[in-house]
C-alpha cells in the first residue's frame, strides 16, 4: 500500500514527538550537551572580541556563504542517511551549534587572519585536516555525531573547497564593487 499524505504527516508528528522525548531524556544536561553549549557560546564570544570591525560586512558575508553551504550539505547528508546528530542543543531538525555557528566562525577567523592566497589555502588545509580527522572522530566519540556510509576522508576536500571557493567569490565581488564605484 502506498503511503498517503496523511500517513506522511502522521509519521512526521510521531518522529517529532519521539525526537523531543529522546532530546529531553538523553540530551539536555548531558556532558555532550553542556560541551556543545559551552563551545557554541564561547566561540561566539571570542569571535565578537577578535572580529575586525572594519571588515565586518565582508567577513560576515563570507560566514553566511559558509553557513548556508553547511546547512544545505547537512540537510542532504542527514536526509540521505549519511550521518545524524544524536546530541544537539535543541530538538529541532537542523542542528544549530556546529555547522551554523562554530564552523562558520572558524572559517571567518581564517578568512580574517590569512589574507594572502598562499596562507589562506594552507590554513584552510590545516583546518580541513583538523575538522575531518580530529574533530569528526571526537564528535563521534562524544556521541554528538554519527556516520553511516560516510568516511572522514570524504569531508576533507569539501572543507577546503568551500573555503577557497567563497574567498574567490568574495574577492571577485569586491573587484566588481570597486569597478562600479
């Protein structure tokens, strides 16, 4: 029997209810939850302190590019069943903390401090190594992140690609802006 739209909405409601119960009983106030809360707030505070206020629009635009791409990749990855997040700060489907806050902040700091292409690519490569081969396994160990049919190596090149692509796009936009002044 083929599912009807009513079946889909009923399953969605059941999933939402199960997710909320799981979140309340297994996530809230767990060590991993407190770790996510602390690192999320801490990264925002540090970023606000060290942010180059003279370049705020440029740096934040770069961060929005990174966050938007991370959100889209995350939605696709979760939907395809490649990975999931057993521990999250909130019970909503999209995780807020890692790909929407912490990752863009780290990318924005790299963008801010490594202005030449050579330094930027090197810093982005080091970041990709840290994210792919240190942080992802650590997040798995902390039960914040689970992978299915996904290897850490698969994350390595996309981490570099999005950093370099958006720096290039922003560089071109700045050139166009100067051209039309």
